[in-house]
C-alpha cells in the first residue's frame, strides 16, 4: 500500500520528523495537534478552552487539506494533562462536530510537547 503525506500552512508545521498527516489507502492519519498558532508556532492560549479550540482549528485545517472535514473523522484520541478538563473537551468538540460522532478515547498524560494542556490526533475516512 502506498502512502502520501498531506500538509498545509493553515496548521502548525511538524516539530519533529513526521508529517501533519498521511493518506494510506482510504484513510488519513492525522498527527497529534497541540494548540500551536500556525503563524507564530507558539501556544495560542494559556487557558484550556483556548487551547482545545486551537487544536480543533488545526485539525480542521489538516482535514481540509486532505479533502475532507472534521465530520469525516472516524476516530479521535484526546491526550489531556488534567482529566478534569474532559467536560470542556466534550463541550468544544460538540461545537465543531455533528452527529453521528466519531469514536473517541481520552487519556490523561503527565506532559505534552511545549507544555500544552491538550493534544488530539485523528483518523479520517478519505
């Protein structure tokens, strides 16, 4: 099976040896997005609400570059430094997504790159 990278200037560039997303077969695997502002490559907000919103904007930009949208995502994995923010994730994701919702997992982790409070990766049908 061949694979092809997907990238866009509308989302933060990779901060390591990986692609923003890779298309393989009928799926697009989107790398974890942290709340980096694509223009400055700095964390977009100090508060959690602002961070999860930036993450969703970044994911949306990568989905668009892959020819789809957030509603084409079939699986999200959410990484949180504080599982107490789980309800905020639910509220914000509900603003960005429409039913039927994708499958999802949420995992509390001890730390994330650049001291982000949240990271989300995704698998998109496409």
